[in-house]
C-alpha cells in the first residue's frame, strides 16, 4: 500500500508481475522491473536489497488425512504425501533451505510443482500432497491448515531493486 501511494503521488504506473524469484531477479537486472519482492535466500550479487521479512506459513494438508485429525500433528505424519510447492529452479537457495529443514524432521519429500496457492490447494484437496500457505490465505474445501514446522516453513522475503535505484 505504501508503494502504491508513493507511485500515485509521483503519477507513476504500477504493474504487478507474478513470477519465480530467479525470473524476477533476471527482470531487475535487465531493467524491465524497478522493484521486486523475492524469496530469501536468493543470489542477489549486483542488486540492492532491503531487510529480510519473515511471513508465517501453515502446512496445508488434506482434510481427510490422519495429520489433520490429530491433536498433536508431527512432521513424520506427512511422509506419505508429496510436497506441492514451486519448482527448485524458481529459487534454488530458498528451495534447498526448505528441503533441508524438512529433512531435519525426517521428511525426504517428493516435489510436485505448484506455483500458486490455488494450485497447491487443488493438489492437497486431491489427497496426494501437502503444501504451504501464508497464515492469511484462504482455506479451500478439502484442505486443513495446520500450524506446524513453524521455523522450517516460514517464508522469508526481501524487497530488491537495481543498484542505485531511488524508489
């Protein structure tokens, strides 16, 4: 909202683009974007970045799955489900960090590519996957949101600009 307000005062247009982190960083370097919000960690090299912002996420599971019905959900209860999440090439460092965190809890998951919350929810509702969603995301039919693996699944983001860009 603050960015939209600042651009409105400067009479500048605001266009929203949704892409994976690697593609957004490439667009910044190419000059086709002025600013991007990207997942952290990411290889930023020649770009300027703001502080890391942590956004809590929930684990999204099929409503009929045993983990959704227990009072004490544990990571190992997800072993029979794949993970619906963006593909590794969208941001290898953030992907690897997530996978390493899940492995520390005994989960060596198979990835099923899903780039949007709607795709994640559809795959979870089909009862073959679990996924991740921000705490404010809609809970779709056939899914249950659980607060578990809090640190491992937290989304870390940064605002990134091209060097010297005064926004």
